[in-house]
C-alpha cells in the first residue's frame, strides 16, 4: 500500500501540562475526503493544530508521505502542500478580500487555483475584491477563507468547522462548492460538529472523544447507534 | 516675521522628529514591540556615520549609502537573535531587554567615542538658505530634512499597502498563527520589519548628526521626541506621525521664542495637552484599539 | 496509610517561620549598627537600605500592578526637592519633612496618573519618562533652589538633625533602616490583604481578574499613588544624606531607575524576597566591578538581558518556584490533617 499523504502515529498532544490527545492515529490518502467528528473539546482542533504545525510534536508522530514532520514549523508544513481553512474563518482584517486570497498563494505552489479560478468558484468575491475582508457576511468570509486555502494549491485541505456560526442555507451553498474543489484531486479533511453534513460528504470518518479515537470507518458501514455511542462516549 | 520664521523652522524640524518616530511606529504596528533603545540606535547611527566619514572622507549624506544597509542588517540580526525571544503576551521582557540594550549601547559609545559632543560636517550646505520674499528665510538643509521625512513616510506607506512584504507585515501583525499557515516564517518577517525600522533610524541618525551635535547620552531624548510625535499624531497612522512631529517642533520653537529655557518644556506640555484632551491622538486609525 | 481527617488553612510555612527568626536577629543587629559598624560601613548600609526600599516599591508597581515605570526618578527628585524647600523656606525639621515630601508626592501623583494611565504597556513606560523630564525641567527653573546647578542644605538645618556628627550619622542610618522596614512591611501587609490578593490576581492574569469584578483601574491608581509617595519619601532621605541636590542628580535615570530595575530583575520580579536578594547581588557586583566604569554598566545591562531571556523570574523567583518557597507568608496553604 502506498504511503498515505498524511498520517499521525500515536499522536499525543499537550497544552503545557494538560494532555489533549492520547495516542491518536489517523491517515489521509491522496484525493480522499475524511471527516473528523466529535463534541466540543473532543480534540478536533488540537488535531488540526498538531498537523499544521501550530502545535509542536515529536517529529515521528506526524508524517507526510512517510517523512516525519511533527517538529517542523507551521510555515514549513504549509509549503509542503497542507493548507487549512481555520476555525472561525480568521481572515486578516488589515487585508482586503483580494489581498487575503493573494497571501494564500504566498507559498507559490503550481496548480489549478489562481485568483481567476477562485473568482469563478465564488463570483461574489470577485465583486467585492477590494473591500475590507471583515466587512463581508459570514458566509462570504467563509468563501474567502476557503479561497485563501485553495490559492496555496495544496495536496490536502483541512476544513475546520466551516459551518460554525452560519445560517443553514449558507452552509448548504458552501457544501455544494465542495465537490468542485475535491474533483481537482486535492484531499480534504472535514472537521465538523454537524454529523449529517460530515457523513454526507466523506469517504471515511473518524470520531474523537475526550482526546481519543473512539470510532473509524466508512459512513455506509456505521450505524447511528455506533456513532452516537462514539460521539458521547456512552 | 520673526515669529513666522520660527514657526517654519518648527515645521521643518518636525520632519526630523517624524523620522525619529517612523521606525518606532512601524515596529509597534507589526509586532507590538516598543524599542526603548530606539533613540540610542539613532545616536549609534550618527556615530557610525562619523566613523564612516573619518575613514573614507565622504560627505555625510553619502555616508547614508553605508550606514543604512549596515543598520538594516544589524536590525535583522538583533531581531532574530534577541528580540524575537521576547515577543509574547508579557510586556516586561521586551521592555526590560530593550532597556538593557539601551544601557549597553550608551556605555559602549561612551567607551569608544568618549563623552565629547560630535557633529557631522556637511559643509556650507548646512547654513545656506532660500529667501522667499518678505523676510522669510528657509534653510536648505532643514528643507531637505523635511522632504526626506515626507519621502520616507510615503515610501513606508507604499511598502505597507502595496508590496508583498507589506502584506506579510500586516497579516503577521493581525494573526501570527494564520500568517504562518500561509507559509510566512514569522521570525523572518519580524526580522525584516526591524531591518526596515533600523534603516529609517539610520537616515534619522545621519540627519540628526548634521543638524546638531550629539553625544552618547543623547538617545533617551530622541526616543522621547519620537514617542511624543507618535502619540500626538495618533497610533497606527504614519502621516499622523508627521503631523505630530510638526506640532511638536512648532511647540518647541514657540516655547523657545517666549523664553530660551522653555523649549523642551513647551514640547512636553503640548504632548501632555494632547494626551489629556485627545488620548488616542489627533489622527488615529479608526480600527486601532491597540495601545 | 493514615486517613485524612480534615484540613486547615495556614499562611506560614517552615521556611517562613525560620526566616522570621532570622529576621528578628538581623533587625536587632542592624539597629545596633551605630555601636559596632564604622562610618563608611553605615553609609554603605544606608545606601543599600534606600535602594532596597526603591526596588521594593518599583517591584510593587511593575511586578504586581503591571505598571512598568522607567520614570520613578521623577518622584525621587521631587521628594528631594520638597525636602529642601520645606526645610529651607518653611523651617520644617528635616526629619518631619521626609514624610511630608512623601504625602506631597502622592498628591501630585494623582493628576499625573490620570494623564499617563491613558497610555498602555510600553507607551505608559515612556510616558513616565516624559513626566520625569518635565519635573526635571521645571525644578531646573526654580532659581531659589539653585536652578540648573542645584543647592546645598544650609548648615543650620544640618545641625538641627542632631548636634554632633556621629549622632547625625546614626540618625540618618536609623531613618534609612526604618524606611526600608516600613516599605517592606507595607508591601508585605498590602499583599496579605484583600487588595493584595487583587494585585496578585492582576499580576497573574489581568483579564481574568477583571472578569472577577476586581476594579483594575482603581487598584492600579492607588498603587501608583502609594508608590509615588513611598519613592518620594525615600528620595527625600537620599538627598538628606547627600546634603546637596541638583536637577541632574535628583532626576538621574541611571541611578534611580536603571539600577533599581536591575536589582528587581536580577533578584526576581513579583516576589517580596526578590529585591532583597537583588540588592545584595547588585552591591556585591558594584563593590567588585565598579572600577570598570562603563564596562560595569554594560555588564549589568547584559546580565539583565540574559536573566530576562533565560530566567525571567530572577534568581530568587526561579529558586523559590522550584521549591515552592515563601519567606514572607502571603499565600494561603491547605494543610491536610492526619488522623
């Protein structure tokens, strides 16, 4: 079997003395969509921060195509082709919409995504390209955040709770854009509290519960009971 | 007419104060660091120019070609070796480390150059003036100083809002975690910001040295002028800093006209007045709540 | 294994009890100094006491209230000048003028605080420096106190302290000892009180403490005013000993701010014991290195930088954190009681 695009091997993560993740092993292969579900505080964002390098780890615990990257800086990991749409959007307030997108392309990796194709995906952004990024609606900001991650032409995109704080119709339209993104061959990790959305879009799913992996499998093979049990730790 | 001449002089020296302030403001904007050694670095640049001139015999303004890059490199090194380690939520480390730096710089200069006041000699250019009818005289050198300040501030604005590195500065300042997700190495970005700041400090130092005599203990006074210009003008606004410098300069020359010993005091009083009445400065950036 | 039958809350520990015993012996010895110490030693000890008093006050300001001031020399000089003014123009007895100078400074500090509290963080620090500069420039204009070159304390006033020289030296020594004991005592009792708890909370996490309902602004304001008063009283004592004052000496950044900061940083910010250790280290360094002049100052600066980067809690702070030591009991501890 080929090396996974990205995997964690027995990942332990700490915030000071507090341990947030216990022996978490997940894998993401090229081009697949994996969902990570779990309640608030289960460790989903910690897992994302560990993978992207915002949280330091032992080098061997996070591997990119077999190579240990756990000790690398976040900007080094970004240059390897791993991009994140952060929880809460976190656009740069001092930058305009277009500048946010341009800075997403800072890593300079070649690929199908550019300002032109991002504006094709989200036309409304093209209309508001010079506006301050934070003057847009929540859904539009989410589009900017996604576009910003796409501009890096990554091999793997991490979507961290993209439905948080958005109206259902907005969430629906954002998830409708997802297939268009994934069809270009980029792998995706979808972190969600909304189980239905996550299961509907993914090939495989992991469930985290209080820092531990409680379930893994394909959406088709898992029952509602399995998931509820794993989610709440019952 | 004498009064008008004084006010014009005050306006022009305001350009120098704006130069003192620009580097300070830049660093605070990008990384929330206030460099207590800023004034001492300005004086250090003047001494660097002095040594350059002594060794090569060039005109002080030409010495800029050497002093600016050297200070820029020194700024990058300083940031990456020492100052990056002080950044974080606690305000004490950067303050105390730069304070220690200030003491080291002052005493190093004292040790190398002694306490004798020095001056950079720019020749007759220093005293030439332009006569604009009605008894109004404008010194050519002060005019150049002011024009340089305008150019530098304009240049910094351009860098900040129209260049890739400026984008990196703004992004890193907004959210350093997410900036790293964009592939920006924040240690490097901060290093570049300090390099730019000290490049401006170099320009300020050379102009200071030509305009007046300087000595190793002159740093704190320059830091205070720069700081007052920033506060009067308003945080986060470089053009405001120019206005702040001008107001400071004019206050000082008016004060001096009333009574020779009141020059510095008049400037401080203007600063305290603005602080009392408009604590955020006269032209603050609307979205800048940071202080 | 014995069961825990209950618990009690105490404030002292073995370490603090031992320290208390040592302190009593020490204080007795120090009070008796005029009988066993020589003149030069007494002067040195006075200087040490006064520096310790300044350092403890600065530590209260910066280490607990989070107000980093590089302008305390404003109040040192102010205290000195008010002492001279009261003694020379109002005929006040110098020893009475010392606390009066402190009170005057506290009053002046109130409008000053209102102004500079509009600045935050490092900008506040530079603001305090500007205030010191303003004080210096103003006092340099007062011709009756010597203007820019300063003045000396008239002989008559000097004699009013005590009739002969050794009595005077004992008197000023005891005042210095009394001052530092008062300052440290004040700081300790303050930190033990409710206000002190508020301060410690602010030191540890300002935002969280605001969430708990602690009036941050008021607490900081009171600490700033109290510090100004204490600093000025010490300043008055300093210049009473020197017998001479001038704007440059009174408002000298190096003497009254740089050295004080180094003492606190090296000893340990945010602890009562830190400045005590710091002042001992500082005087040791001074006695051994001061001949080096500027190099000595550069070494001080470098040491401060290294400590800030490698051991930001200072010598005492790092040591005490390791072993959870406290010589001045402030913290409440829960002690389990066994059956």
